């Protein structure tokens, strides 16, 4: 076949075919009766191999090596190319995320764009001071989108900076809840704890619902953080977790205070009195009852004042004297 016919059938321009010929990559090896150079079936097959390899992103020199060098390791090159593609995707994803965040900040002119870019850059600074300043500055004329703040707080190790980021996120209302939900599902327990500590700072109903869902979280620490905050919000869903905290002796003082915030429900007292019978647990239950108002708690304390363990009886008696 002459070059024009090969071009039509292959979709490769005549100009590119001549370029391949000059490089020695695909050269017509036959001659017509009139002396014109023609592409043989083997040449056309090689052309399709070249185009297939180029579609993978190989350079022409790599294509030539792949076709002509017997020692060429195709598998190694494919692995290298996959790694390069992943790196390009990572960079492009970062760029897309940055552009979307700038767009979410609704800049009115280039000065606003540059200001937002600077704040986003400072959130990733190695300087804790710059990160904190960026967090505090985000509540103003150039707000940083909530997902960027959430991403920053989930990776922030400095307590002061994390506090500033949590405060800034609280000002965004429920916008940050989706990003923090991902943080609660992180395989890293430190990230899960940061996400939970941040959600409790947000008063939006979406945050409250996320805390309710966290009561069934696999991470015990997340469940406890959620329960204490939900009690402060008047949610009785937290009672079973808080009672278990008293029984286990883990943050039992916080749990008792949280139970007290929920009022004098007889069910709370009944759940506490239905715990394990060992002395340390009974003592913690006695102490927890001090935080709970109402006659049911007082009656439980009277029973405990008759406990066979002297320390429990004395504790219950003292609490009763203070209540009366």
C-alpha cells in the first residue's frame, strides 16, 4: 500500500507516517512496479503496534525500544508508567480540589483569589503560627471553605492550632459535617478522635445527627465523646453509653455529670442500679448518683447507705446528707 492509502485506513496522517519513516520507526519495505515505496502487511502491522503503544503514553523512543530491543522489559515499563500516571492524577486532583475551594470562597476579583490561595497555603505551612493565623483569618472577608478547614483539623497535631480550626469550623454550621464524617471513618484512631472532638463544637442539627450515629461506632472512644456531648444537648439516646462508662470506670465522672444533665428519669437510676455487683462498680454508681436529681436517685442512695461495704455506705450517707 502507498502512503496515502495507509493513512486513510489507519487514521495516521501522512505527515506522521513520514516522521515515523525518518525516525526508522515504521519504514515502507516494499517497492511498487513503478518504483514507489510501499508498506507491506508487516509494516502496517508494526504501525498499529506503534499506535497502540503510543496510546499508553510511551514516547517514540520507548516505542522503538519496546519493538526492537530483545532485552526490553515491558512489565517494568508498564509499572513505571502506572506510577507516573498515579502521580499525575494526584497532582491534578490536588489542583482540582484547590480550584474548587477557591471557587467555593466566591472571589470577586484576582485580589480575592490570591488572598484565598495564600490562606489555603498557610493552612499547610510547617509553621504552627501561620496555620493558626490562617484558621482565625478564615472567618472574615475571605472565608476558607469548610472542607479545607476540616481536612486541616484532621491532620493538625498542635492543640492551639486545632482549637482555632475547630472554632473556625463551628462558624460554618453544618457545611463541615460531611468531611468530618469521613474523618470518623478513618482507619487512624488519632484522626477519628480529632473528628469527634471537632463535631462536638458544631451546634448544627446535622452535627447532632452525626453524633447520634457515632453512638454505634466501632471506636469506643468515639462513642464516649459522642455520648457526653449528646447528653449536653438533651438527647436520651446517650444514656446506655454513659451508664457503661460509669460501670467501666472510664471518664466515669464526665459520664455521671452528663447523666445529671438529662434530669431525674427513673430509667437512668434503674440502669445504674442494675450494674455489676463488684465493690468498685457499686462505689462508682454511688458517686454517679450524686449528680442525678430526683426522688429515684435519693431512694437508690438510701439503699446504698445500707450496703455491706462500709466505704459505699458512708459515701451514700454523705451524699444523702448533702441532698437533704
